[in-house]
């Protein structure tokens, strides 16, 4: 640093020899001092500016480090708060502890980014306040999440109970739903939910229960689901729907073909009434119109038959039953009408039961149900049969509409499946009837077919025709069963001996049977001319020998020759000429002939050797019959090939 000048320095340049002191000008020291001051001020300003710059750089660095630390701390805090979810930390009680541990590590990491101790301490203080506030927030969220999880688990449990109740009977479901309501009240008492929320949940669970019950009913009985959702009033029509369940395909019941709700008619959209015929299919809309029309007619007819005043005095369930009895025929059987005029409920029920035993109309079980309803003087069984389940009233209007649409669609699908199954059953019955008649003609016996099933499916006329045809077929089979073993002359004698005598009451049927016997005899004799091998195989002894020699190459020569011997002897006994005799079955002849002809093609020595080998094999199996077998096989194969060539094949 510059120093203040001394007197000696001020005297520089003055000669010492003078011995005197020269006085400098008065303004010389001042400017120098001022100049030095200015230099000193400039130096001080430079030092201060340098210090300021250093302080400012230090402050800026501290500010940047603090900003980075705060940014990292805030980002870590935010990410840490978001990480506390039920999926990641199911134990909600540990959230605050885990947060403090993780936040402490983040705090040290963020503070380590600040080099200035004072700033670092101030930042740690700020972070501690943030940490405590966030810890409180995380702890509150943990309690809320835990409560939410427990509420959700409780709701799942209650909903599961509702689902279980929907699978039970109505009586058993009441206890389960009572437990659900008790659980909701416990949640209210412990402050988990409010009373209003519990009431809302109770209604929601009841609606969910009703929806599940209706969906289950739709799967089991869609028609009953539609009935319940439509809220139809009890009456004869509703009772008839329950007793005479809808059937799309006609069935013979009692004295008529019936379809729909047990009616022998259907009513078109234009009002035309059509009689049900066998095999007819009826849709539900036509059946519903017919039901409404016939119920009105039946009610009027029954009331007139009993007497209007007497009919009106009867209980509603008795009136509905009487109308349902008269629904199928238009009027009541007289014993039931007489009992109804007496007004005695027991007599009416007994008369209806007796009608089931005596009538045989195909409605026996329905009559017993009707009698049981009448016997219950309280009418409770009638109400239970037609009562809509109480839980239907719990459904919201939108639920009711949606469920009704689903049930109606399922009814259509069920009707279509039923109609398809009925058509398949009708085809099966028809096929069984045809097979039955064929078996009766062939063997005199038939498969086991339920005659009632045939009557129900085909009606009385076709049922009668089937039984008569079956009887005639059995008789034809009995009269022709020995013909395959008799010569033609004996067959002719047998036919002449069994010729029906005219003038008898059954002459027409006997003549028809005789004509079939003659046709069968002609068929056998024609077969002997055209296919003697097949005619021979109708004889039991030939069939037995053939069963022991199914494959000639895998059977002993003795059995093969025994079959040929039996074939030749049988055809001779039947009157087949020697030239037409078939020593082996046609299948054997075709195979042997094809092998021989294939071996004979060509002129080289190999073909000749192969043909000799084949002929040697045939001789080894057929012995003395080998030449006849070879001749018949070649002749048959050549004839078949000639026919094939002539036909252009």
C-alpha cells in the first residue's frame, strides 16, 4: 500500500550544499495527498468490488444449490405421496412409518446438494416442516384408505350374501337378506356409513337380489318370468296358463289334436279360428288370442250350465277352476256341473278327481291339480300358484323393462327349441313306425314302440292304420317264414291252399294279406332265377356255414368246401338248374374273378406264372369245387364288365 511521503522525500532534488531548507510551493503536498487518496479510494473500491463479486457468486451458488435441493425434495415428496396406494402397500397402518423412513433418506440426499452450512441448516429446517405436514397427510390418507378398503371388503361380502340369497328359495332367502340388513345397521352404529347411506344400500341390495332372482327364473322358466313381470291379475286365463303349459306342436289329447294352451283351435290375428291338425305348429301369439276367446266362451257356458247366480256365489278360485275344466270342451261334464250346483266344495273336488279317473282325456294330472285347488277352501294354493313373487316389486322400472325384454326373448328361443325338438320327435316316431312295419314283415316281430306315443304324435287315424298294418305284416311274415326253404312247386301249393274264401266278413283284409303273401312268393322265386346265391343264403343252414367262413383266405379249406357243398345242395333242393348254380357268394365270386382276369392279362412268362399260382391257391381251398368256382367267378366278372362297358362306364 502507498506510504505518506516524509520531509526528506519532499526535499529530493534540493542541493544539500546550501545548508538551507528550501520551501516548496504550498499546493505541492495537497495534490499529492489528493492523488494518493484517490488511489487509495480506487484500491478500496476495487477490493470492495472484488469482495462483492465473491459474495454475490457465493450467494448465487447457494441459491442455485438451494433451488436444486428444493426441486429434488419437492419432486421426491410428490412421487413418494403418490406411491402410497393400497395395491403397493396393503398394510395401511405402516404408511406413515414407511414415509418417514423414505423421506429421511430423501432429506439427506437433497441437503447434501448444498455446500453452505448455514443455507443447508435453513433448508433442513424447511424440510422438517414439510416432512411433518406430509407425514400427517399420509397418515390421514392411510386411515381413509384403510377405511375404504374395509368398507369395500364389507360391501363385497354383503353383495356375495345377496348373490347367495338369490340362489335360495324365497323362504331361505329371507334369512340371508335379514343378515344383510343387520350388517348395514352395524356399520351405521359404528360410524362406518351414515343412516341415509345404509338405507340407499339396503334398497340397492334388494334391487340386485330381485334382478338376480328374475334372471334365474328366466333361465329356468321364461314364461313364468314374463307372467311375473307383466303383473297379470289372477283369473281363469292365468290359471290355464299354469295348468296347460304352452306347447307349439300339436299333440293328441283326449278327443282332438291340441296345441298352444291345450286347445284344439288357434285364433289368427284377423280373428279366424283354425282347427288344430296333426303335425301343426302354433305360435304363442295365436295361442294367446285363442286363450282369451275360449276363456270368455267357457265362462259363459259354465255359468249358464250351473246357473248364473249359483256360479257367482262360488269362491273366485272355484270359479276359475270350473272355467279351466270347461275350457277344453266348452262345457262341464254333468257330474261336475251337478256338484257345482250343490255349492259343496268337497263334492266339486271329488267330481273333478273322478273325471280324471274315468275320462281318459290325457288331462289326468291337470284334473288332480284342479281338484286340489278346489279342496283348499282358503284359496291359498290358488293364490300361491298365481301369485307374483314379492321381490318383483323391488325392481326399478328400468330393470323391469330390461328383464321383461330378456324374458320375452328367452320365451321365443324356448318355443323355437321346443318346436325343433317336437319336429325331431315326430320324425323319430314316423321312422320308428316304418321300421316297426319293415321288421314285422321281415321277421314277424317288431321293436318296442309305445302305442300311446304314436297316438299322441300321429292321431287316432294313423295310429289305427299303423296297428292294422303291423298286424297284417306279422301275419304275412308268419305265412311266408318257411318259403325260403321250399321249392317253387311247394310254394305255389301253399299259396293255393291259403287262398281266402269270399263272403266272409274279414275277406277284404284276408285278401290284402294274401296278396302280400303272393308278392313275397313271387319275389323269392324271381330271386332264385336272378340271384341264386342270395336265395340260397336265406336258408338257415347256408347262413350258418357262411358265418364260419367270412374270409376264405383266413379260413380252413374244410370249412370253405363245406359252405360250397351246402350252397350247391340247397340250390338244387330249391329247384335251381345246375347251369345257374352259384357255388360261392357273389362277393367271393367277384373277388376271385377279378384276380383271375388280372393275372391272365399279358403274354409274358411272369403273368403265366402268377395265374398258375392263383389257380393253385383256389384249388387248395376249394378242392373238388375249384373248377366250378373258377368258371362261375370268371363268367360273373365278365358279365359285370360287359354290362359296365355297354352302359358307357
